[in-house]
C-alpha cells in the first residue's frame, strides 16, 4: 500500500511538472522577445534614433525587458521601409507619416505612437533656373522620393494647389536622396525636393539653391513619426512605453546638443560636419515628440493620398494613431 501511494504521488508530481512546463512553453512562444529590429533613414530628421543608438541607450534601456540584441536597417526612403515592416522584418520604424498611411491602407498592423519632427524638406533648383513663383516649375524635371512618401505627397499637392498638373506640367522622377543629389549635380534633373541634409549638401556643392521650404508648402506639416508593430502594442506594452521614453530622451538631447548631434550624424553617415551644421541652421524643421500635435496634418495626408489614387479612401485618426502610450509616459 505504501509503495502504491508513493507511485501515485510520483505520477502526480510528474504530471504537475509537465503541466507547468506546457504552460511555460506556450507563454514563451507568445510573448518572449530578445531581439528588437529598428528601421530608419539617413536623414537628420531621424537624428533621435541615431543618438540613442550611438550612446547605447536602446540596448541599455530595453535590457530589463529581455532585449539582448538591437538590429537596425537603413532605408533610402519610407516606401521600402514600410514594405519591410509589412513583411514583419522590423518592429519599430522611424519613417515619414505618408508611407505609413499607404502601408496601413494595405494591411500593416502597426500604429504611430510618437512624433519625430515637422517640416524639414526643401525644393532645390539648379542655379541656371530662376524661381519667383510655383508657375516657374512648369516644364522642369524634379527628383523626389517615390509615390506615397511625404515628399512626393507634399510636392504633388502643392503643385496642384497652385494650378500645376503634377502629371503633365512637370516631370517628377522617383529617387532616393543619393541618386537625386547626383542627378541634380550632373544636370540630369532641374530640381529636387528632398529632406535634410540633402538640400544643404547640394547648396554646399554649388549645384542649386533653396527656393521653397516645405513649411511654406504646408505650415507645420507632419513629417517623420515613430511607428511600432501591433505585436509590440498588444504583447509588450511596457516595452513600447520605454521605446517612447528613450525617443523623448534622445530628441531632447539633440535639441540641446546640436554640435554633438552633428558629430553623431557624421559618424554614422560620413556627411561633412560643416554641411550638417549648416543644415541645422537653415532647415525649417523642428524635432518634436508629441503625436497629438500632428494628428490633423497626418489625417489630411490621407485625403490627399486618396485624391492622388494612392489609397482607396481616407483613414481616420484611430486607424493611424495610438496615443495612449505617449499619454501614459508623459502624463499628458
């Protein structure tokens, strides 16, 4: 009887261990995450990401959540970056709001959780062309980011608003910043509309002058934003809060330490520091973090993109944003 009782106890103990192990395995499959993958672009718009990376803040601040590896992926523009996020290759993106809209409209499971900056792109025209008004753009060849990006959306909307047909009155060619900078230097295009620091580089090389700031096309328009995946929002909300805290810390640091920010940008992208400093001095951009300040601008982009035929219908604020994390972090 005693041995039978011991046998039963042993069986129960084994069963309990298996049950706990089974529960643990299931939970691990659903929630464990040790690598976080970021997407960004080589623009001073996204200097906050670069500062946090160079100072080791992403690694340090996320270690308590089990993150042991930070992967980053550099993209020339927002369109391929959002394709990568749609494929599940990146968890967090520093990217323009417009390509986020295009991706959300085609099924991206993600939300904007913070702002990154406003304005900050320039229309640069070759020296042999005189600019006095938008009418002077007729007949010119203009390089800008691909369809669905901030620059493409803004440029086309601005041209249309000024009575210029972007499909027939000008020749708009989609290019990344490097290709566009080379194209205007070689005279292959007459103008470019690009985010900083590309305009400052073109001016420094004597290949063009700044004719219009993007803030003159649309005052205080949204540009880059911080996007996180639906998986992080649902399964790792505390991590999302820390990502926003680190983003705010890095943004505040960039604003207060622009010379060091220029050095960090140089270290990561090898653009002349004098050009970066000139970019900071001449752009009309501002680094910000509060997503509530860009809601109207971003929602308006959805109407523009629908009018351009890029998406089927405009999106709503709730389809684009999750403000709850920023509000919790800041007490706003």
